[in-house]
C-alpha cells in the first residue's frame, strides 16, 4: 500500500509540474505576443540585440540592420493600419452573429468573455 501511495504522490507531483509548465508557458507567450503587438519598437530592439550578439555584427552592420528593421516596422505599421478597419468590421460582424443566436444568459457570459479578451489583448497603442 505504501508503494501505491508513493507512486500516486509522484504522479500527482509530475502532473502538477506539467500543468504549471503549460499555464506558465501560455501566460509568457501571451505576454510576449501582446507586447510585440503593442510596442513593436521594443520587439525591434530585442531583435537587433539578438542579431548583434549571435551574428557578431560590426558597427556598420549594426547601423544597417537598425535601418532595415526600422523601415520594415514602419511598412508593417502602415500595412496594419490599412487593413485594420476591415479586420474590425469582420470581428464585429462575427460577434453580432454569435450574439444573435445566444440566450440572454449566454449573451451575458459572451460579453464577459469579450471583456476578458480585451483585457489581455487591448487595442494597440499608436506607434511613434
């Protein structure tokens, strides 16, 4: 009986570790993606640092990489701004269609879910 309890305890500790790892990874990735979306200039800085360190860039290359990544960030910002109204329209339409088929109780829960999502994925801040 002691061996069974010990095996069960080890299995529970293992499962708790897996669950903590999954939740921790999900939270970290969500934070990373949100930060990259809201502050692309910070993401650019991290990318430049990583390229500088891993590729051992000289001063001239660092300047060029910075220019290239800045130009790319600006192009992506303009692209996002161009298609953002279409994305918002599609998402708004989707939410309206889903709300139309829900009961009042479900609709209240759906609205709560949407508020939670807005908390984790707020609208992006304007770029400088």
